[in-house]
C-alpha cells in the first residue's frame, strides 16, 4: 500500500515516520511518500535543548540526549537555545557558553569578575562562593538559566540549582534553610521588569531591608554587607551593574516568602530534562540540523520525497520564520501536529471504508 502526504515538511515527515513505524510493528507493507524537497527547507540548527517525546522517538538529538530529552549539538561559540516548555511549543531562550553570558545580569556578573576595582571583584567572588555552597558549578550558562528561563521565579531557581549541580556533580546546602518565613504582610515580591531608577532608589532608601530581615542569621549579615558594598560600587559607576542586583533581589524576594526548610517547586519532566541536558549541550562541538536528522530517519524507514501527486492526505501547514527562536518553535509545533495527524489518519488508511 502506498500513500502520499502533503503539508509542512516537518509535519508531513513526522507523520510519515509514525505511520511507517506503526505498519512495521504490525507487519503491514506501507510505503509513504511526502510531497516536497527537504533540501529547500530553512535550517533548524543546534545547539538546542528541548523535552520533546515525538522528536526523540523520531531519532532527533538522540546521540547526546536520553529519554525524551533532545540535544542537538552546534558550533562551539554558538548560543544554546533552550526551553522548559514541553514539546518546544514556546518559552525559548538563549544560554551563552563563551563565558560572557547572554542575560544582562549575567553580563554584569562577568564585568564584576573582571573589574579593576577590588571591591567590585569581591562582589563577584561572593556570588561564586554562594554558588559553590549551594553545590552549583560556577558557570555563566547556569546564571543565564537562573535569570531568563520562561518559568516562575522559584521554578527558575529550581532549574538553575538542578543544572548547576548536574554540571558540578555536587549536592550543596538546601537553599530554604537560609530563610525565616517571617515576611511583612504588606510586602510583595519585586516585579521581574528591571527599572534602573527604581532600583537605585531602593538602594538609597533601604527599600530592600525587608528582604534582608527575612533571612536567617546564618545569611543575613553576609547578605547585608554584600548589598552595602554593591550600593557603593553602583554609586561609583553610575549604576552600571544594577541589573544584577535587581535580578538577585527579585529572586530573593520570592524565596523569602517560603517557610524555612520547605522545598522549592518540584520540576516537571520537561524542566528536569533540559536542566540536565545543559551539560551535554555545553560540551557539544559538532554541527547538527534537526530537520536533517528528521529526514534521515524518514528515509531510513523507506520514505521518499516526490514533486507532486494527484491524490494525497493533508497533514498540517505553516511557514517558518526567519529568526532562530521562531524557527525552532515552528519546527517543534509542526512535528507535534504531524504526530497528531498521523494518529487520525491511521484508521482511515488501514480501513478506507470507514
């Protein structure tokens, strides 16, 4: 039996893989052809990390990934694309792996570490020491995850802790042992949006004191001394690195809302997979393309591409975008739609009389 599929290249190719896999499991002879030329498709290059069961089952990113985690390697200096959203249908962000950082707060941390002023370098050293106490690798990529993963602040913290500990192989202290759980009722967490003038005012007026007062004695004095030194450095350089202070304060303002020795939000399957997958993505060196790997599996199963056919099954449609994040999101969405369409087409193909 021969069938022809029409639609977007990732969606139709995925549907072809699913249908041929089902037919071979049942010992049925099914040949699939897809209308289109995969060589004319825009590239979907790595490095990228995503939790996508359908992509993983189609053989994409399996060399470095495990389970449903997909890791597509890329050039050493290219930024890593990551998402903690299942199936990669949204929530993408960049992670730098050249020790320069991608998020503005991570870049500010790097600037402090390289600053000629001793007090500024000491601020960066204190952050590195805190990461080590928590069992995290001192890696700018971990800070990119901490500051810009598209999840809630406390889940971002859980993600970064999991990623940092996966890189270092350590465990570290539970971070909630440093909070008292006593927060004034009229205090809400800081907004995630960075406002330079508002941050400078908070430093000058003691507007962050309620956060410091909510830490346990084991951490309060050190955090207060760090903030005072950071405020002094900010006055010297006109608030150059205030974005880092805001990012840390915003996370701390959410953390202190928790009771002492409580647990951070548990990570879902997708969040846990991508945090562990960061290690493989950081060490990857070769260049891969997700669309090429998908078509390779399709052809391995016996699928072919053709120019045209008078009769075909429509799978799904959609045009790729030029930007890399949009292209990966489109690719993952089309792959998922292709799997859904294959499940619908299967009974129709096997028993057309229905």
